[in-house]
C-alpha cells in the first residue's frame, strides 16, 4: 500500500514538479492535468494543497528565489573578492540548474505567475544587479578599480559573462577547458589596479 505524504511534503513535491515541467516544456504547456500526472495524484488533489494555479506558480517562484539567494550576499571585505564569490556562486547554481536559469531568462514565468510572483522575480534580479554595481562602486571608492575602467562596462562584462557561461552546454565547457576560477581571475585582471592585487 502506498504511503500518503504529509501536506508539506506533497506541496513540496508539487512545487518541484511545477519547476521541472515549466523549465522543460515552457509555461504555455503547463497544465494542472500534466502536473497531477507528473506528481501521481488527481487534479483535485492538487487543489487540496493549493487554491489556484497562480498560487502554485507563486510558491514555485519563491522556491526558485530561495535557491538563487542561498549564501547571498557574500561577505568578504574586498569588494572585488566579494564580487568574485558572487560570480562563482551564481555560475555554480546556473550550471547545475540550467533549466531554471532558462526559465528565469524568459518572460513567460513572469507573465503567467501573477503580479506578486513577478515582483519576487524582479526584486531578485534587482538585488543581484545592485550587488554587482555596489561592489564595483565600492572598489572605485577604495581606489582598487583601474581609473580608466568604466563601472558600467565592467558591470555589463560581469553580468553577460554569467549569462553566457550559464547557457553553454557542458561539452563546450569541457572542450574549451573553461575553469570558472581561472576565468574570474582573468577578467578581474582587466579592471583591478595592478598594485591592488
């Protein structure tokens, strides 16, 4: 006889299945019928745990946010070392959760999940972007950023590097022997003052 899951465990299972289904098939193909099938329960059972499709999506977004924001922000004193920790943490998350990153980069989830969930996603993006900008501004104030380097250029370089490396297939990373630590050290040399290393 199959053992019943507790309400909390079942809700967690539903959220995990939601994230998996949406990230693999897109928000347009996400239905309660497909979710129920993936979880192995009836459609009615889904609604015993969540009041609506939007509430499922909102909880899924909250879980994604929690996963992304684990160990955020790093707390190193040197702002560029702190930025490097952030860079490596985000890439580690992105490389091991490519489906979630694909989902976050699309506007589908934001549009389908309702205002509250869209706000959670937007705040998560904003916190991350503000963190990068603030680290760079602090580095400039501490005189460890090269004087000829524009904060906005480094900001774009860092964010675009995260998005690019996150989207590369594993075979690309292996074929070109991309080591994230070495990559960060190389790009940091482009903007850190030599005497500050």
